[in-house]
């Protein structure tokens, strides 16, 4: 995410996409990866891609929470996802969805 913080969104997206294959073997990392990709797409004003990655992250987190017996380890990831969804909807002036 260093590239994203420095404003190099295309470069950040490229590296995150490369990491996708590796993250597929570690569900927690894959959830974080989708959250990060969503942030990149939000900064690039690509609402549909950002929403896709956040919904994917949300679904995967809910699944992992169920499989782990609702472990607190996945609560933080779910909260991060919901906060990012709220930011995304607010950015698009969809305030009722952001709540």
C-alpha cells in the first residue's frame, strides 16, 4: 500500500493483482487484499470495482467467521470492510446506504 499512499494507484493495483494468486492460499490475506483493492478502486473513482471487492471481502469474512465459530479474529476484518463500504457509499453521495 506504500504506492497507494504516495499516489501511485496504477502501480499499487499492479502489485496487489500480482499478490492475488498467493493470497488465494491464505483466506485472511485474501480478505485484506480485496479490502485494499477496493480502496485503490475507490481512489481511482471506479465505484463498481470497489464495490465488487468490498462485497467479496465481506462475504469471505462472514464465511471465515462461521467456519471459525465466530472467532474474534475475523471481527476486525469485518469492521474494516464495513467502514470501507461506508466510505465508498458516502463518496458516491449514497448516504442512506452508508449507514
